[in-house]
């Protein structure tokens, strides 16, 4: 069972590299596991079906335009696995076609994919899972991340708060595992940047189904101690939209609502970003979201490495991507590179309020001996990831 | 004095047609205006309403008209510099950002940022004579002094595209560092220089072979390399200096074009973008996007001497002699 796919893979590999001298043809895979969306209070903003894929498609177009001038050819192979579908089979299928796979899947599926024997020498690019431990104790040498970790996002928010001197926080978090993970990350960033987390409460949707946010929130926030900022941890996008202006005290709201740190937002327009936004909207007919951006960046990272090395052999591409020579112009004003200790793409994090970018992390004053970008997320000195050590 | 006065008022009465001072014209990207700076007094003497999001700005070789990329109006406007009136518009393709006028004083090569196209327009017949497919987000435009080669650089494709102006076809594509922004041939035409904003470099190409000849890096003490982002640059005709705008580092670098070494860094306004010399190249005017002003640099002293407030997000600058 296992032998056959490997043999097939080797043949493809041999084929791809034998033509590398004259022309280079690169297939990039896009693999997605569709997830069940939990019910939410409002359906105003459903997650678009093509989230992620649209970003990968734009990245491929960008690669192809460059490739045209260099006799490098790109194609995209897509496998989208429905809820309950066979993710593993789709993964094996894709890995038989290409060693470069952009993935939008939850953590357990990602790890299963990374640990497949066929994925041994592959380059998997995580564009959908923000779990910080995937960049830390659960890291894999064949798994790179273009989506920022939760730690990067919450660190960005913490830096902003420190700059504003809004250093007394309280938090309202949802009951889902994703919400808890965001809340944990917030607590970690608060510790890292010397912010006081005075009290945390869980928004309990099960307690009374007749409750509604409008009535409940003033009561729920009434006994919070005096604070500067109310953090909402609701990645599920369930109740958080009802929090601003419903609080007992007039305090700004941040986290997954109000002031939001994200890899990307439709309000990012500096540094040529307006052009990327326009190109994206033209194809997808909707604004670009963080997962779209991460998928775009993943496809572009492969393209950039192929352009500069003029080859498509995965070990050469991986070496180049993790080297000092690699950089991606990601429309956020700074060259974006990969952290060599855990495969995370360094990137600025815009902090936005839906109508405009408020600021962009890293902020002035947060210094780092290597690059200020490394003040966001897990730094080399604290990493628990050993898979990248040679 | 008494005799002079009527002459002065007469001059004022006629507008500025007989004013002696030369001018620097600055396009203000987020104000939809041009600020006209009087080079003698170093003050803004006129503000002209133009199309939406004005960026690329250049005069005809005889300075009879001004060409302006009104990017969001999707047109190139032709403006009478005496009156500031828009005479007519040229078809430019979508979202023209930057352009260059061929030495024949007739053909404009225009970068269409949203369409990955370079458009060639005949300014006399006002017709598009060619559209050339280039990389994504074309921006930097240059033409060799003899007019044989036009260059488009593309920001996301990270290339300089070499166009044969006789056939209007590409004959070479050369890779540069991340996000190329501006291109210029040296005055003798032997080299092409291309700045890369995110890469933080200038690549110098040999024109004959289209191969890389040198790479210039910039380093300013106390400023992180990521913020040192070369954008616009200008070369003096005497071949002594190249001035390079370094974007959000708020500095202009002075480069020796013989040795390719950086000899000095001059502090200017915030997010310095493009620049223009006056007629004898004794003064250099830099547009500072974020601070919304223009820094005047004394070229002999290599020192900034004045800051002039202009409109919001000044982008390009062009020199206009009035005598």
C-alpha cells in the first residue's frame, strides 16, 4: 500500500527535475478540509466557500505572469475534502502529483498530513491553522506557516495596547476550543508585554437559550473591575459583534471584535496593497481575508523560490526559502522571510477596526536584536520546536 | 523703485507668464492637485486642480505642456503650464501610474499598474499605438537617451522589461530584487539603474548585455534595514552624484556613480518618494509623502536647506524653466 505511492512520487520528482535546466514546470497543490461551522447568533458574515482557494489562485496567476518571462510554468491542483470525506486519500493523491502543497485544514489533519510517509520531502504550507503549538512543540520540519500564529496576532494587539497605555484588561471569551485557544494566547501576550489581566469570564451560551446579547452584556460586564480595554475571544464569530456599545462601562473592545489583529484585512491599502486588493476582488468578487492572504503568500513563496533558483526540486526550494536570500514583498511594507527555527513566515500584523487600519505591528520601541518582526510570536530563544535543527 | 512697480504689477496682472522664477511642479496624490513652487522664493505660488490621484508628472521636452498621470481617472492629462488649464486628455490604459517621454518628444510610454501592460501613446494623434504585456504592477519607466530602449519595471514580478522602441516588443527580461520602483539610464546611456523598494537595493545593468554589473546596498545607522527602501532617484549630468530617495527611512542617499559607493545620507521629510533638480542642478527637490512637504537640498553643499509644505501625499516632481 505504501510502496506504490512512493514509487509514483519518485517518478514525478525525477521528471520534474530532469527538465529543470531548460524549462521549469511547477505544480502547486491546494488541499482543504471543509469544517463544520458551529451555529452563530447572526449569519451576516458567512465564511465564503472559496476562502483560501481564491488566494491560492491569485498567487498562481502572479507566479505565472513572472514565469512567462522565464520559461517557468505553474499549475494548481486542488483537492477539497467535504465534511466526513477522506482527507488522507486526497492528501496522498496530491502528494503523488506535487511536493508543494498549500493546506487549509485543522491542526489534527495537518499533522496527519505532515506525518504521511509520502510527505517526507514535501513542502507543506499551512494557510489555515493559527494554532501556536504547530509552530512550537508540535512543529514538523516539512510544515511551513504563512498564516500568522495566534501568538503573533495577540502579541500585535498587546504591543498596541502598551503603546496606548491601555494596560488593564478584562476578557470575555466564548466556550469553543478555538475561543479558548485565543483567550489563552491573549493571556500569554499580556504576560509577555506586562499587561494586567484583571478578570476573565466565559460567555456561556448553554445556560439559558432565551438570553440575548443585547440584554445580557451590560449585566455580564457590570462587575468587571476598572479596565482600559475589554478583550473578546470569540473566533467562532458568535456573540462578539454584540459586545461593542453594549458594555456597562464605555470602554473600547478588541480581540476578535472591534480592534482586530489579523494577517490581512480589506482596509490594508498602503505599500501597494491597494493593487493586491483590486486584483483579488477582480477574481473572487469579495474582499481578501487573512486565509486568502496566507494562501496567496504560500503560493508566491514557492514561486519566488523557483524564480530565483530556476529549479523545482523540493530540497533546493526548502533550502532557499529558509535562507537569508529569500524574501517576499507581501504588501505590508517589509520583506517577509521565514523563521528558521519553526518555519513561520515573519510578517507585520495590521490592527484594524473594519473601516480602517488603526496601526501596524511591530510598533516602534519594541526592539529585537535580529528584526523587530521577531517581537511577534515565538522567538528563537523560547522555541520548543526541534524539528528544524539540522 | 517707482519705475519698477508698474512693471511688477503688470507682470502679476498677466498671471505668471512673465515671472522670472523657474518652477518645480509637484503632484499631490491624495489631494488631486499640483503645487507649483517658485524656485527663487521657495514658496508655493500656485495650486492647480487636476484629475484623481495624480502621480507621474513630466514636461514636454520644450516645456510647452505638462503630462500628468491621473491614475484613478484612468487618463493622462495634458496641461497648459501657463494657465494651469487641462487642454485635453490622452488615452492611457487603466490606472496609469508612471510614464516616460521618448526623446522624440512625441511618444509616451505609460505603466498601467492594474493591467500588467505598458501603453505607448502618440501625443500628437492622441492614439494608442501599442500595448505591451509586462509583469504585474508595472511602475518604473525609463528610456535610453538615444531612444532605442524603453524600460518598464514590474513590482510584483520583480523584473525590468526591456522594450525595443522600433518594434514595441520585449527583447529581454531581467530579474531584480523585491518590488522595483524606479528605473533610469545613465546620461551616457551605458547603464540602467533599477531601485528595489523592499529588496533595499539598486541594481545596475550593463545596457549592451543586459547583465547585472553592480548592486548598491544602503545602510543607515540606527534605522532597521527593512525601513531603508530605495524608491525614486536622479543622476546629475556631470556624473558626480546619484541621489536616491529611501522612503520611510526619511533619508536621501548620495551615491558615487563611478564606484557605486554611498558617500552620504541626508535627512529629509517623511517617506521620501521622488525628486527633481532645478535647471543648473544646484538644488534638488524631494517629495515627502507622509509629511506632505518638499525638502530642498543644496547640491553643492549636500545639505537640506528648506522644507516647503505642499498638498497631501506629494508623489512626483518636475522642473519647469520659465525663461
